C-alpha cells in the first residue's frame, strides 16, 4: 500500500494528498475488509458489518459480533418491526347535479 494521507481539518483519508485542505501522513491506516474504505478509525462501521453486530461494550461503546471481543458486553437492542397500518380508502365524493330551472 502506498502513502496514505488524512486531513487535519475534516478527517478525510485518501491516497492523493492534493485533494485535502490540510494533509498529513496518516497513522495506522487500513482498508476495511467489508467495504474497502481506507480509514484510520478503528470504530469504522459500514453497512455489511452492521448485519453481524450483536453486542455493544458498556465501557467504551465498541460494537462486536461476539461477546468475547468486549470487556463489558451488552446485547444490542434490535428495533421492533412496526405493524403495518391499513389505510382506509376515502369515501367516494358525491357529485351533486345542478337542478334545471324551468
């Protein structure tokens, strides 16, 4: 892997420092094995990872698929599936025919 730079201002990570406003050599940068994003943040969570995550650490907030990987694991609360609401059809509008004048 070539040189990787991060921006001191916004935190963006790239291999081309010309695209950054305040580039510095990035430390401990790796590519995510799930989505390929180059990041130095060990807390990076991408959509493919979310499917496997089941625990959160009460101490540091780190997420993990297995409780053994955390010091104080707590199961993640999964959102309940919302019941489908059945929408009533609006009553048909009655059309009033104008009366003919004699």
